[in-house]
């Protein structure tokens, strides 16, 4: 992470949901990911824009 890594707006985070199960997502700022630990998937954030496409989800097995 660099000093200019984008941060998502907290109000946006409040309304974002996983496109697969419609549940909440966890924001990992350092990794620039939105994670659904229930399904074990992560969605990348490109230049501050969440990419919430099911086909673009990647497996996530990160820690608690």
C-alpha cells in the first residue's frame, strides 16, 4: 500500500453487498479487496472502483 492508495467512502461501504449472496462485504484497505468470508471469495478494487462481478471474484482464504 502506498500513501495514495484510494480509500472507499464509508457510506458506499454501507450499501455495497456481495453479488452472490447479497450479504455484507469486508473491506481490506491494504489489499484493495472486498471480501465475503462466508463464501471464501474476494472482489478487487481497481483505482478506487469495486469490481463486483461474479465472474471476476477470486478465491479468498485469508486469516480471520
